[in-house]
């Protein structure tokens, strides 16, 4: 039997055929006018997607490389920073900060809840020497999305900069970088930006550049100053060899996103999330996050009693060819995660939900077969079709 796979993870995500095809074109040299034109086009597209007029720097790396760059470029040893650590990727920021000798204080909150902006505001009032606040926009490991707008209001006007990891948020969820006072916005290519892994981007505000100028931590490859200087030269380029094919791909991906429109892209993700939620509830399953506001990038679901989350992930892949993600860290075995961030439409979600229904039935979970699909279809029609 022919095996066809469906990639439904929170990243990497499916790639539009236009993006795949342009990467198959002959390679060009990265120190030529042709590359400069391509590079500028991609960066300007990123600025529009991120809704920012700030400098946007790119690096050949996964999003974690840009996260490390944010720490290395903006701070000095011993600087006090606050990290909102409500998931695996929030914890990653704390780990990077400690590697670079920062005085890291973690704001820990339940992994099924969102960070409280008032807690952050109170911390900054009590410790005004804080130099940075680190927040994960879309916490892929839990399905929770933090209220970056409210947190930006809490940080604005203080001496701290707001550093936001929006690796799985940018392009999928409402994100207004400048309006929300995000000083360093980190993202990556492999999720809603619909490009293969390997290209990271950082938007840097004037407030953040002041810290960059004063910072004493070492940065070589992920050096913001080098990247800005090269981009602002007569022939905009990268300081080091860039992933030329990925730049080609992301240039096209930005065109696709902007043609759809950011408001429309955000709404598409909201619709897919609501359909998925309705379906899993109809199957007798429980969603993991308590705070579902804004949480439209990935659906995290508690595994039903007697069935491990990993068992569901393996069965869906091996038997039905649908690849979803399991739980990470303390959630390993407890949840499974269905991604719908990036190049997805409703029928992609239907395929995943159908595979999930069959998997649950085959693993012994009792529910009405077809109830999930029916619930998803009902929500989809209600959200996308106006009454005649």
C-alpha cells in the first residue's frame, strides 16, 4: 500500500510548493547584486509580517541561535533579567542567560496557564535595576500563548527591554511588534513563516540598541552590530555566508503571507484551532491549557486514561502516516500536540482528526466514531460561512 505522510507537528511545518520550487533553482553567489536584491526583498517582507520598522537581522541558524544572540548582544555579565518560564522554551531562555553569566530570576507559573503581566509589572517596580524581561509568545511545548501586548505595557517605561520568542507565533498569531513595545523579537523560518528550518530573524528596537552598545558579553557569529552594519552598507549583505536557498524560499513565503494578509492569516489560524478544539472535546478528550485566549498555533491535548501520549503519537505515525508531536519535559507521555501553524487549511486538519479518531478507537478509547470530524465541520461552517 502506498504510504502518504501528513506533517501536523508544530514545526517544522509543510512548505508551499512555490517555496520548494524556488529553492531548487541554481544557486547564486552571496556577494552579488542578485543576492543583495533578494536579501533586501526578504527583510522588507519580514518587517511587514512582523509589523515593525525596527532593524531586522537574519542568521543562518534555528530560532535558538537568535535566542542566544539576544542574550549575548544585549547584556553584560551580572545583569539582572527576569524570565517568564512557563514551558520548555521559556526555560531555554533562562538556561541561555545562565550560560552567559546573567543573574537570572525565573517567574515560574503553571504550564497550563499564561503569564500574568501584573506579576511582571510588580517585579519591575520592586527591582528597577532589571535589564531585561524574557517572554515566550507562543509556548509550543504547552499550547499556551502569552499576552505580549499586556506584558509590553508592563515593561514599557522601565529600564528593561522586552525580549520575545515568537518562533511559533510570528505569522500565525496577532503580533504587533512596535505597537506592543517589543524590543527584541526572535523568530525562525520553520513554522508559520513556511520555510525549511535554518533561518532565524531578530527585530531590534532603538531601546535595545542602547543596551547593545553598552553590552560587554562576547558575540562573534551572532553579532547584531556586524549584521546591522552589513545590511546598512551600500550593498546589503550578511556578514557571513548565508543560507542562500532559504533566503530565496523565505522571500517567496513572505509574498504568500502578505498576499493573504496578516489579519486573514491570524484568523485562519484561529479557525483551525477552534475546529481542532471542538473535535478533540467531542472525542471525550480534555485540552491541556486552561488559558485558551490567543492559543491558536498548536492544540495540546491530555492523553486519555490508560493511553500514553507517546502511544498515540507513534500509532498515528506508523499506522496512519500522520505525524504529530508528543509532550516535552514534564509533559512527556501526558499530552500530545497537533500543529496547525503555517501552511495549513481545514482539510489538512480533517486528515489529522480522522487519523486521531481511528487511533483512539484502535487503542481502546471509547467514544462515538465520527463525532470529532462532525464537530470540526460544524465549527468551520459556522466560522467561515455567513448566514444566507
